[in-house]
């Protein structure tokens, strides 16, 4: 499904049962960004519906078992995820809603591999643009998306509601 992951990792589409596993890693993987308010915001951004109704355009990466594993991780241990979808409204657009990689795997191309697969999926459905947003404090996300060829907006005050400022990203797939 994603052929350029580091050895020992495998990808599949998520299912509803994966929802609690993903919620359980958010705090560790986001490193407590924006404190308790940030944790609440993140949990609310990822309700179960994404694991019920957006599964075919989303990915889960797990540590492989047996001889393909690295021996350091349990079989099936969560390594990364991407929750995305094709816009219902704009036939040119696809959207990455949430992406996370285990900090132990940062900098090894897992995030890039997830996006590459999502770009292919979006292209094969005739989509031209991929959009996503992050908070102004998430400078790592801004650096990552810039490296992947996204254009980055200035901070957009109250974009997601009062006090919920955002930076928006767009990648042209053409
Ligand atoms: C952002 C995140 C998904 C990147 O995943 P990753 O697997 O470490 O990224 P990759 O190894 O695929 O890196 C791809 C490119 O981005 C760059 N990059 C990644 N993180 C970076 C950082 N913190 N600062 C600068 N550049 C960074 C890499 O150097 C690489 O560039 P290169 O290929 O030209 O060398 C990961 O850091 C993460 O999960 N962070 C916490 C959750 C989060 O903030 N998610 C995004 C907002 S919803």
C-alpha cells in the first residue's frame, strides 16, 4: 500500500477499532504542544467518525511482525497515521486532516511516504490541490509541509473559531 516506508513498517487503511489506539498516542506524539488546552483540542479534532467514514483515504502504519520486524517493537504497534479525505464540495481538492509519526521514527521519511501515497490517491481521483492546516505554534509541522512543497499562509486569526488561529497549507499536484 505504501512501498517506500522504512524496513519493518507496514501500512493499511484504518478501521473503527483503531480509534482508541490513535487517541492514546496523541499527547506523546505531539509532545504536549499548547498544554492541556492543546490536548483537548487535538482529541476533539479526531472523533470516531474519521475511523468510520474516511477510512479508504486514510492510512495507519504499524510495526511488522516476525522476521520482518525490528525486534524492538511489539507486533502491530502503532508507528504513524494520516487521516485525509477527498473534498465533497470541491472536485479539485483533497484534505489532510491529521498526521502523526512516532517521535522515535521522526526524520526517517515516514511522514513523506504517507503524503506521497495520499498525493497519488488524490491524483488518481483527479484532484489538483491538497490542503491542510496547523496551529501557528506548530513550527515543526510548518517546516515539514514546506519541505514537501506546500505553500504556507500567514497566520489566519480565528480561522477555526475564536482564539483558534491557524496557518494553512496548499500543495499543487500538477
Ligand atoms: C511533522 C511530522 C509528521 C513529520 O514526520 P517525519 O516522518 O518526521 O517527516 P519526514 O522524515 O518524512 O521528513 C520529510 C521532510 O520534512 C523535514 N522535516 C520533518 N520534520 C521537520 C522539522 N521538525 N523541522 C525541519 N524539517 C523537518 C525533513 O527534514 C524532511 O526533509 P528532506 O526529505 O528534504 O530531508 C512529525 O514530526 C510529527 O508527527 N509531528 C507531531 C505531530 C504533528 O505536528 N503533525 C502535523 C500537524 S497535524
